[in-house]
C-alpha cells in the first residue's frame, strides 16, 4: 500500500464546515484522505462516542464514512463535484469500537456519461471486509464547471 495524502482543496473556503473532513469543525472528525492506486482511503478510530449497540460502530456512522470517501473519489479521480444518488449498504460483520483503527476505501468501478459507480469498503486491522457498499454518484461534467465551482483536488508534495 502506497498512501499519498490528498490536499484538502476546501481549506480556507468561507463557510466550509464539513463534519467529516473540515479541519475547523469543532465537533467534526477532521479526517484526511489518501490516494492508493485506484482507491481513495481514509483511516478512522472508532470510539464509544459513535456506538449504536455496546462496542459496535453505528451503521449511520459507517454510511457517513463510506459516502464521504466516495465523494473524495469523485473529486480526486474525476476532478469535479458530485452528489450521491444511491447508496446500497451491506453490513457484513459488526465494526467494533474497540478496534484501534479501521480503513475506509473506495474506487470507481464504472462510468456512464456523468454517472460514477463506486464500490466502497470498511476493513478492520486484518484487512477483513466488515462493510461493503455500492454507490451511484451524479457528477458535474467538466465543461459545465464555472470558475470557482471546483478548486481542483491534488496530492500533497
């Protein structure tokens, strides 16, 4: 695995307060994202603050992590904005809040015009897939982007 950190293109943008990736959201997760070949990846420490049942990461938090990672796939790989149209979650095994870290990764599996089909997973420390999702994203075609619509999404040096 060769993780290359992605620059957060919205840092410094007025009103940017994403719960997952904004470094300035006081109650946010402040997650960085990385590129690893075809995948976009983030790491997360599940804690009791995000439980549904005892020692189990809430399914909604899992969906949040997967959806955000898929959004970063669109930004980095397609260099445009996109919105989630559909997300089909498969909760295969409980995600324990006792784990030191989980990995969330996503990649594009197919493109049809401006529609991206994305597969995402949550893995434990042994690379066992705990949650899987298939997402459909509507993406803004590059030719429709106006100045200021999308700042670009590059890797850090």
